[in-house]
C-alpha cells in the first residue's frame, strides 16, 4: 500500500505537534507492505528528497505565510501526489488540509484524515477563517474513508454530531516517548542558562497567543517564588505577539529558543514543574513528554488537557492568572502525582502506530 502524507511542514525535528506526531508514528508503520512518503514544505526542509528511518520525504514548494501556507501547499501537494507518487491512500493531517478531501477523492484517491484539534478555536483566526476550518472539518468527516481524532472528548462530539459517519471516526491519541524516562544528568542543561535541578519552572511550545504564555509570565511575576521561568520554543512567523512576549525577558524569565534531544529531556526532568496554560490543544504532546519524563505538571482546564485525566490539583482555570499564581506559590502542597507507567501504556506510540495501520488497511475497494 502506497501512503502519501500531507498537511505538515516536514520531518524530522520540525517544530509543531503535528510534525512530532508524524515523526513518531510513520517510522513505526513502515513495513514491506507499507510504502510511506511525507510531502513537506520547502521553507522548512534542507533537501528536496531524502529518507528518515525508512520514511521517504519529498519537499514541495510552499509560501511561508501563516494564513496561506497550509491551504496552498495542500492543494499543490495533492496534485503532486496524484501525478508523481500514485498513492493508494492520501493521509491528510488537520482540518485545514481536510478541506481538500473531496478534491483528493475526485482525483481517484482514498483519503484518511487525522483531526489534531478544533483549530477554529485558535485566537489568530478571524470569523471567516474559523468558518473555513469548520467546513474543512465537515469535509474530512463526510468524504474521508477513515478519520482519526487525537482527543477523546472531541471524538465523542464528532460521533454525536455526525451519527451517519460515526463508525469511521476513531479515537487514536498522541503518544509518550519511553526515551524520556531514563534519568538525564544535570549537565545536559544548557550551561549558558545557569539553571539548576529543581530550580526552575518550564513550559514548551510555539510562541503564539493560544499557548497562553503571556498568562504564565504574568502569573509568575506575581508569584512569591525563587524559581526561574524557562520558556522553551520559538515561532514560525515573528509577529507582534511573539515580539512583545520576548520583551518580557529578564534575569529570571528566560527564553531558551527551540530545543530537542537530550537538552529538551533535561529541561523536562530537572524542572520543579511543567506548566501548559493553553487555550487550545489537540492532545498536547509536550504535556505527555513532561509526564513521561516524570515531571509534575500544571495544565489549563481546557477539554483536551482534561482528557489526560491528571489529578484535580493539576488543573487551573484557563486564563485565570490569580489561580495559577496561587498554585505556583503552593507547589509542594499540591497533589500532582501521576502513575507514569500507566500513562506510558495508555499513550504508547507503538500501539498507536499499530492502530493507525490497522484502520488504514481496513479500507477496501467498497469504501472507494
């Protein structure tokens, strides 16, 4: 079966939750009977064609623009796939690319869609863009052969909203990495940041409004804590928000940029607590990474975060800076214990890849 993947910037080590999902799942799906090609976007890739752990990657031209990039690249990539790669199945990621599900079907290809979250809730979109994304969600549900959804609650909502299509809507979550479980030495922390184990609060993600980092910085400033605040991540498109956020940098508020590998693992494992103040998520991979690292977490109470089913003390009201400040002031009094081994079993990338492969293989000619 020839699978072509569209809807992401690229792999490996390209910033983003969808990119992390694809980097983890497709190498685990490859086999003699599964040929997988990822079509990435040229601004994020250094080569036109290469392989990553048995997965082929092809770079196709894209304009680097936060409003047009995804839609224009998906449109071009679908025609590129049809003309040059001859896929049996197109695998679209996210509801923006899912807008083109009918086009791929019209060109004679089977389509599966992975729904990574209600992107129309993102603060950067105006009402027109939100309606386009909602329409993309509908096109993905109605015209795909299979839809995978990373959130448990979102899966249930879509099954209820589209009862006729409910049997093809499957809950397939993001996973955690066992590689984060081995102990990381303190020396893996970047020396230039002067951090010590248990001496800082950490958060990880892109510097965009829906991540709520501005709330975290404000709450931190009001907290009575000796801990530093470390924000790990960057932005694809520098804008007023990311610039104003970075302007808050100080001796104790550190913007560490994008990190990966042993450095990222060390950031998680040596933090006093990981905080995710998001307004929007699918199923947050960074929170799963923190949990798999054995780090205590504080999460906003949005539905995708609640789907993790962490202890009650873990959650704070989204946008409520006073509540977050209170939790930062009383970290040692909170019950933040999570059974890491149980979570590793529940969010296991090997099993998730197996489920995904099984569902794609279940598509037969009658589905076309």
